C-alpha cells in the first residue's frame, strides 16, 4: 500500500448542481470536516439562474446573487476554493463534456473524498420528486471519479496537453440517498449549518418555517431527540 493510500483524507471536493445544495445536503458534514482542518473545495455546476418566481428578476442578476450567497455560506465551513462552472440551471445532463470538466477538476485538485448527489434517487422519502439536475450531477460526478479521473488515456488531452496526471479518489459520499450506509453526527455544528443555509436569502423565504422543519428533523434512531445526523451512501474505492 502506498503512502498516499495510507494517509488520512485531507482534501474534500463537494460537487453539486446549485448554490445551496452543499448546505442542505451535506452542510453539517462539510462544516465538521472544515473545523477538523480538511481542505474544502466547492464545485457548483450551475449558478441557480432559474431559482426565482420574481418576474422582474433576470438570469444574470440571479446568478450574481446566488454565487455571492454561496461564497458566504461556504465561509461558515472555512472553504476558500469555490468553482462555478455556470452551466444552465435546470438543463443539466451527464454529457461527456460535463464529465470531462469534472475530470479536469478532480485531477487538478486531487481530492481524497468527493461529495455529490446520489443519482439513483428519483424521489425523496417524503414523496417529493428529486430535481433532475441532482440526478445528472451525481451521474456525471461518479463517471468522472471512475474511471475518467483514474485512467490516463481517458480524455487524454488533459494529460497530454495540460499535464494533469491521473488521480484516484479514495471515497465518494452520496447525499440525498434512499440507501444510506453511513451517518455523520452533526449535532455539534447544527447551528453553524443553519447559519450557512440562511445565507441563501434569495431561496429561504420562510425562515421561521424552515427553522422549525430543520430543528424537527433530528434523527429518530436516537433516544435523545437533540441528535442531528446527515446520511450518505459511502463508496470506498480500491
């Protein structure tokens, strides 16, 4: 086993479709890892330019607002690297072009852990329909992690022309999953997660109602109702 494989994970890349996805899906976990000293890299594939019902708003203006909100939210976790790819909101597909873009970022930043959406989640446990962008980004990210980022001759121009060596991610954390195999206790950073979510002012219309739902969302598996967790399907790559 190499030294790299033995070393504890120190670099995390969160790849999500929209600003506010990192906070809602895995905000507590990212904050916890940031406090532990892990380097956090946020990749937002769209800038949420469709996320409004205001007829006076424009896509470019909303994009600017939501990118600023995401920067403020990520600061609660100590993330200093934010990358906005600015694909069209609501139109994501797991294309080769998107896979290549994500492969490039994975090879460039070399994360030990990648966090993204579970692409198999078509609907939520409470009966809601999962956003198609969430499924698309999960598919594209998994394909970028394996085999594209690992294999030298996949998107060979990344290696040949840019000098980006292959990189093997150690673990993938799939959020929003209906089939979790791991939980992260975020009780100690729950208030910080709420503060990060509230930075998304353009999206959080009913602060009181959202706060109640989030506070009521403690983990029923624990007798202590004050325990909050985030669930993931964790894939460990060999």
